[in-house]
C-alpha cells in the first residue's frame, strides 16, 4: 500500500511539472501580426523593358479600383471611353485626393532597412483644362496634380500646376520651385495664360510624362512641346525628395481649387525609363541586365527660383488604400530559447522533490 502511494505521488509531481513546461513553450510563438506580407511584383516581372503595363480604367477593374483617398472628388467617367474622366472638387482651397494602388507594380523606394529596389516606371497622360470664367466669359486655368503614390500622406510625390507652369511636388510643396514655360523659353502647345497674351477662348490641352526611378528615388517630368517632341520640364537629383514610400504604384489625382474641372485621359504606365533611357543596375537576385537601347534625353531646363508659399492644410485621415511601407524582412522570427530546448528552467525545489520521490520508490522496490 505504501509502495503504491509513493508511486502515485511521483506520477502526480511529474504531471504538475509537465503542466508547468507546456505553457512556457507556447508563449514563445511569434504573433501572426509580426509577419510582414511580401510585396507582389508579378505584373512588373512579367513585362519586358519598355512594355505597356496598364492603361487606367476609370470605371475600375480587377487591376485598379480608384476611389476617394481623402475628402471628396467629383468624378464623371466618359460613357463612351473608360480611359477618360472629368474630375474636380467642390471643396475650395482644400486638398482632395482620388486614385488607388495597383497590386503587382511595386513602389517601395529606399525602404528604411536599406534594401535596394530595382523598379522604374514611365507614366504618360493627357490633361484638358476647360474651366469657364463666369465674369468675363474666358477660360481660367485649372490647377491639377498627378501623384505616383498616396498623395494624401507626408511622403506623397508627384507633379502639380497649371498649363503655363508646373513643379515636381513632395507633400504638395514644390520641390525645386515652379517652371514657367514662357519665361524659361519652353515652347509648349496649349498654354492658357492671359497675362502673357495667350488666347483664353479655348481649353488648353497638354500631354505629360513622369519617369520615376525607384532605385535612386528620383523623378523626371516632361511635356510635349509645340513641335510634338518630349521636352524635360524638371528633374530631381538624389536627395531632393524623400524616399518614394508605399507598397505599390498608386496613380492618384490631387485637386485643390473649387469647381475647376479637368479632363484626364489615356493614362498609360510603362516599365522602365522609356523617355530618358536611364537604366537601373543589375538586380543580383535575378541577374537581369537591362539591354534596351534608348536615345538619351539631353534636354536642359533653366532652374526656377520662384518662391511659392507652402500648403499648410492638415488633411484628416481618409480611406487610404495603401499599406505601410515594407520593412524588408518577410521572415518569421524564430522563438527565442528560454533555457534548454526552449523550456523554462525548473525550480530547484521541484527537482529535489522529484528526486526524493524516485528514491522512495526505489527503496520500496528493492
């Protein structure tokens, strides 16, 4: 009877010990929210340099679902052409942002972990400014911006301006000042600027292009000149703008002034720097070298020293459809070892009791 009691005591102690070990090991698991989702680059990887990746469908489709990012934009898609839209805002002197991200086209420039990003895009589009002036019957010049990431955030990068002057923007503030086409000797069609003697009886129609190099986080901005050729309006150097944040390319419109509609059409996204011919270095993960030969852009534009007041409007949080910038580490951290094999160190008293129980059993069985 005593022998049986001693054995039973030893078994109970072992059961208690197991109950102590198992919960400690379980608490070492990494929470699911610590795992960073890998960025999808499928659309980009499947294309060759210079290929057309996508043309914006303003009705939305399986690739792009545009919507209001902050505040409210008025959007009217052409019923006969899903690639043409009229857009404006009814909120005067307030930032409004409309657009959306494109999964499969990465936009992860110079992330905080220092990982390299071997992506580049060229975006071309046409803008028609056609706002009638209710006082003199002429057409005023509508302000309009096009951003390549979420324009509502502090890391928003894009271009903004009027038909007679534009600027590359960082958080809705001109990075290098405005470039005035007439004063800088740039011959563009569609200029609508009454103070310089330009006809204001007709809408101004212009074609633009943005080149974004995600490896260097630099942007080039172009327009079609009066001779039908691309002319470089402005470009940034390394360090002029913050890193271009965001998981994916996010074409978005920046609207500021009330009731100044513009038509935007034929927004096409190409892989690579198709106008300048600038090449990215070899990506060591793929070993692919860009062998595309493109005529180099040698156009130079005088620097604009115009000082422009910064927009200090604070935009409230909206329906941001992009996610936090990737941190570069997509692996799950292994549980740290807490003692031998990941278990807690056993208390000395439990070890002593277990040893004593085993001794008693051994003695009773001899």
